[in-house]
C-alpha cells in the first residue's frame, strides 16, 4: 500500500489529490489500494435533500434568474474573469484589506527572488492588471516561457514533458496558468512566445482528449485516457481547466480555440457533467469521499471564472452545485476543525479542516452570493478553526473571494441531511460546537477512492467516539471492512469484501421532534455473494445522546459475524457493555442481543496504523439479530430488552420503547405512551 502524495492544480484552483481516481473498475494509472473492481457508477432519483421543520427560506430557490443567460465571449484582453471583478479587487487593494495586503506582499517577495512553495505566476499577472505595474507581467511571462522551454527540450529529446506526467494530472495547472498569463499579460508576450505557447498548449489539450493518438513532436505517446469521461473524478477538473482557459484566452486568435470552448461547454459540461451529476449526485458532494472530493472546489472555480468571463452561470445548470453547500456544512463536525473522514485521505488522514475546505466553501458562497444559504455558510466559515488560508500558494483565493458585502446569518439549518447521491446521512443534536454528531453510510459504492464502509456508523462529541480508522492510519488508504463500524462477515477466515459498482439503499428515513429513524439495506454491497443473504442496519437516534442500533444479518453456516465499532481509544469491556471515554465524554455500548464474545483489537498491531482500536463482538454465522443501545454521558437509563428486537429505556425523563420488526424493515417507537409507526419510505425533508 503506497502513501499517495498530493498534487496541485495551481494557486486559483488549488488541489487535485494524487493517485488517479475514477469509477471503480478503471485501470488506475497511479498507485493506490483496494480491490480490483469492475463497472461504473450509477444512481438516480428525485432530490431527497434533508431537514425538517419550519420554512427558513433555504429550500429549493426555484429557477435561478440567471440560468437562461447564454454565453458571450469578449474579444479584448484581458478577457478572463477581470472585466467583472477588477473594480472590486482594485478597491480591496486601495482599502488595504488584509487578504489584498497579504497577496501583494507575497507577490512582491516573489518578485525579489523569494522561493514560495508552489507559487504561481498568475499571482503576479493578476497584480499587474490591478496595479498597472508592468514588471509583474515581465516576470510572470518569463516564468511561463521558461516552463514551456523546458518541456520543449524534453519533447525534442523524445521524452515525456512535465505537462503529461501522472496521466496529465498537471495539465490544468500548466496550461491553465499559461492561458491566464497569456491573457492577463497579453501585451508583454512576444509574437514568438505566443506562437510557441499556443502550439504547446494545443498539443497538450488535444492529447488529453485523444489519448490513443497522443503524441509529442514526432513521438507517439498514447496514454490510458484515465477519467476523461468521468466528471465525478478529480482528474477531470484538471482537464477541464486546461481546456476552458486555453479556449477563452486564445479565442479568435488561434484556429483550435473555438474547438476547445465547444469541448468544454457543449461536449463536457452540458453533454456529460450536467446529466451525470443530475443522475448520480443528488444532494451534493462527491462519491470520492471528503479527501479526494474536496477537489470539486476546482470545478466551483471554473464555474466562477466562466460566469465572470461569459455571463453564463454554469453552476445553475445542475442543483448539485447549491446542494454541495448543504452537504459540506453537514460534513463539518460541530467543533468546526475537521470534516467527516470518508474515503481515502492521502494528504492528511485525520481529515482536519484545511485550506482546501475553506476554499471549497468560500467559492460556493461567491457563486451564491445572493442566496440566504450563503449567509449561513459565512457563519460557519468565520467561526471555523481556520480563518484564512494557511498556505501562501492559495492566498490568492482569500483575495478573490473576500466578500465584505455578505452578512452572516445564524445557523438555523435542519440538524439532519441526507445526500442521496453519495449515500450519506448526517444528523446532529444542534448547531453549537458541543453538539453530538452522527453519520451513517448507505448508498453507491462506485469510485476507487471510496471505502468498503456501507452501513458504517460514526459518532462525534467534542472529539471522536466512533470513527473511520483511516484517521489513525499512516497511508490514509485503509479501505477494508475491518476499518469501519459495521457488521463484518468472515468466510474461510477472511473478511467478505464489499464490491464496487453496487448501491446499498436507504429504505427508510423519518424525523420527528425527538427522534431520527433510518433503515438501510446493505445486502447489495456484497454483490450476490453466496454466503450472505441479508445485511440490514436500522438506527433510532434519540437526541441528543442516545442511539439504538438494530442489525439483521443472515450468513451461511461456517461463516463468522463480527459487530464492529472503530474508536480512537481502547474500549473497556464489562460483560455485554463496552465503554469508550474520549474528549471529556463517556460512551457506553450496551449489547442486548445476541450472546457474543466481546474483545478489543489494537489497530496499531497492523503496520499501516499508528493507533486506534476496534470493539469486536463475535458470533457464529446464521440468521442473527443485533440490538445495541449507545449512550453518551449516561443519557439512557433503565435499559431493558424484550427478546432480541425490542428495548425500553428512559431518555430525558421519558419512557421510550423501540420495537423493531424482526424480519422486515420497520419499527414502532413509543414515547411516554404515544406510539409512532416507523415504516419503509424516505421522507423528503427541508434544508
């Protein structure tokens, strides 16, 4: 298992995480981990956004008034972005706003020779446009020209240029920056440089979209075409940046530019990305998880730059864009210093809130400046652990998206959100920083950076009580079922894998004043494996601090079932109760059924882990039922079971009985004598 290194797509677009991603089943040209899957992702259905309660104005805003605006293409340089934003950015510089002062200081240091990690020449090109200082462009042009010359030398020698490395991951950075400097410093670029730059950039972009015919100079250099037809993959946004920026910058001056604009807009955005997102990504977010999925910020930036240049709002072509504000805000844990750790996390296995998360949200806020949802997002952005970009190479984003006209509004979002397209259910007891937060996963498993985590449960209160063990891994790539809080089935002494190109289903979702109920059928994740005939998980979350978990699992004779809970600290086991103490809170896990053997497994006993533990409750295979009450800080008292499917407990002074159907999805919830039938069916909930 190889620890993958992050790659970068330039200062504006930020990061595209390394190791190719894509639909499970493609041949990954990078290194990674996980099973060899086949197939591609799918998913559809109406938008099942989440939340309930009174209308707070955050629901579907209806038809965006800008949605029908058609693109117009400027002819005078600078063309890209600045006609709509130069006055605002110049005013920020004149007013010495902190983000403006910081960026200008960095550019000035770079001009005098400072070596700033991954600092892009577009920073200087931008500053030249805003200040009228020509030397900024002089150095920006020289830097791009030197990069082009270095790759020209490689091409002349018959070797692969930098722009083609790692399956053209860098093309968005290299060609995108070239195009912006070409446009923003047009009068400083000589005719010879323009000719060489465009020839080089055109060949790079042509090679991206014609992988089998790719060549450099007289040398054929075909490549796999990884992710060129997968808009859910982070590589795709690099390809799109190169194509869009080159087409806009050279339109009317180069014979291939119109073709690149058509490729970007008609073929890829409207013909591929929009229908894919509308079918697969209902509710926002990315199936790659929160590590690689943050690369979607690169797409938000393309939307923003396209609109500022052409007037057309591509973000309005799919509800996925706006929904991603909601999915991201629910992925942020209450302490606002980390996100839900789902999928591969190669850059930082702890999922700490970072520059890229900040950029993801502030770019969406810029796109939806007049939407009340942006006001709620601003509250989160302003109170999160990172209040400005920590790295100098992305300081430009704080400058571009510094919005002093957007006012913050209280976080009055619903406490529950269901992102159907990525199969994630989030709920919290409130929007304060000490709230309890839970997550259950049940949905499509179709991307190579996703994990075998269908049915897993995570719990957070001031810190992790139950998590994805990837947090304590060295690689950030622990995909196996053994790393997650679910019921594992072993056959022949080995865990049965969850299989790519499968879709588990959320069979029920209902929310009331005192509870959240969800039920998931996870059987499809095992793709018809003969030893597994049923895997269901149902939860009743009795806010704020009690979760009743019920599992129906039926596996063949000779198999073994292990009810797992991954946790950062070692559980203390006493009989059928395990206790986890972390971050100032104590969580008890009381097993009411079945009779099983409880033990703890140290994740550090495996080479990829620095720490972490797993509570294992082991029983022979068969048609089993698991009934657990999880209680934080003693919130559940007087707990007693009736059989293996019903429990009565006292929560907040209320006598509560949860009686699950033994064989089919559904339950009855009785609180102080008032009974509610929890039947199959997924409610459409307000934001």
